[in-house]
């Protein structure tokens, strides 16, 4: 009964996450794209893992056919930057768990973690697009981000340690950093997770992407290092040339370093590979070159 009660509570929490998002908002703030790129682990996060995450609990996978279908839906939601589709996958995966709490297979737990991360990251993009004066809308988005991220972090605790698990932990913590207070609260755990992910697998492109984020977006006094970030992203793209998140971050890094032509070429390459990529399209539209 305890498992059933826990899953029922989680199902209600996910239902709140799926609740309708705030209405239309302004789409062009000077800081919008940089903040959106802060969460571009999106495609990397949902891609099929290089190695499955080891699982602590039961080894029998629940509803494998349905889980595989949801994996495909999650990948599509990520590629199309569709938060509502991602939230539906998260809710469906949670329902599968609630139906049989004692049969928590590896694939299902991984799916729930990755879906929670995708929801949190896409909601973070919405938050950064929401004007500061719309405080109620921003608070609601922040609540939904935290609900998805905290649920996924709790599930990660049920998986044994691996580079992928630590990288997912880092990306989940990053979605919850929205102020100086929160940076101080989560920064140590975030950096610890990144360092551990790379220690466990020094050649993980996705861990390199996670490691590059603080180097790009942190203030200079808190560890910004654009040269090091470019080196990490160059290496990630050597290992995984199609990794959209690495290209987006490299474009942002070039922009911040004053390498504007290189940044423009990178934005265009990303958009050519994925016409639904919102950060690339928005940046190019701002520069009047989306259709070039």
C-alpha cells in the first residue's frame, strides 16, 4: 500500500506539471536566447543512452512495448521542443509505474527521469521567455519546473551510480537555478555531479556539454571560461557530430567571445539540421538571417 500511495502522490504531482501553461507572452527579450540555450541538454538527454543505467530495484521491465513507444514520443517532443508532449509522456510513464509499483524496470525508471528533465528544461525555456513583470506566471512556471525536476531527482536515487546518472543529476539541478540564492544552494552539488560524470566516463559527449554550461553562463567571478568551454564542446562534437546541444552551446560561446561569424555559421547549421530548433531560429530571426 505504501508504494501505491507514493505513486498516487507522484501521479497527482505530475498532473499539476501537465496543467495548462500561461497564455501568450512576448517573444523577444534581449536575454531570451542566451537563457534558452542554458537548458539545451534537450536532444542529448533523450537520445538513446550509450549504456543503460544500472538499476537498484527489480530487474523486470514493465510494459516494454509501451515504454518503447513512449521513448519515441519523448524523442519527438525533444526534437520539436514540445513541452506539452513531453508532459504527456511523463504522465503516461508515471501511470505505468502506478499500475504495478513492484515492477520498476530499468527502462521505465530511465524514461521517467529523462521525461522529467525534458519537461523541466522546456518549461525553463518558457520561463525565460516570460517578461519579468508577469510575476505570477513566472512563479507558476518555476513551481512546475521544480515539481518535475525534484521528482526526477528522487527517481535517480533509485539508480546505481554511473556517468549518465550523474550527468542527468547535473542537468536537473541546473533547471532549478534561477537566482543568486538558488545558485548558492545548488552550485556545489551541480559541479560535483559534473565532475563525477566526467570522472566515470571522461569521453562522454553529453557530460562535456553539461560541464560547458557553467563555463559559459557563470559570471566571470564565478568561473566563466569561454576558451575552456569551446574546447569541451569541440571534443564533444568530435565524438558526437550530430549532438544539437553541443552545437547550440558552441554557437552561444562564439557569440559571447565576439566570434560572430562563427556563431552565425553554427546557428545556421543547427537550424538546417533541425528546422524546429527554437533557440537557433529565434537567434537567426533576430539577426534577420533565418531564411538565408
